[in-house]
C-alpha cells in the first residue's frame, strides 16, 4: 500500500485507539525509533504524518517532518531549505547530542509533515 508516496509495507503495522477530534483522513501513524528528536518527540512516541506534495517541497520550512531519502527514513526538523537554488535541504535533530545533515534534492523520495504526537511514553 502506498500512501502519499510512502510505501507502507516498509513500516510495522499496529492498532491504536484514535484520539478524539483528530483528523486521520489521508494520514498515517509512525512509531519513532531513537532519541534524536528528544525532548520534542520522545523515543517510541507515535506521531501522525500528513504526506506532502513534491511540488511543495521547496517551500517547506521549519517544522518536523518524516523524510524518506536515499536509504533512510528519518524524523527531523527542517533547518534550512535551499531546494530551489542549491538543490539541498538541511535536516536537524532537536537533541543537542545529534547534529544536522544535508540531503540532496535528488535523493528525496518522500516528505511527510509530523502533525502531532498521538501517544508517548512517560518518563
């Protein structure tokens, strides 16, 4: 199954209880693996992703996104978007122990906006 360009066969499937008042239409849920976005998004949190249209990628700025590129799918903040002039996008981890990465536009396969955390562990 392909949703918004993401091949959902690449993800593990689970059932969760829907959060009342949240629009799930055309979106999907992803479990975050790793601490690179803490304290914004904790490891093992479930986030709601809204696929974005590739024709709009050059206008994406700030915000947290699931980015599918080369051989990785990551959850990162867009720090700098220079797709229109330099052909790259800079992805940044909110956790200070992790850094940033520059991704070539030609390596991008899909980008989805993280709209909200729908489930998270309590520490």
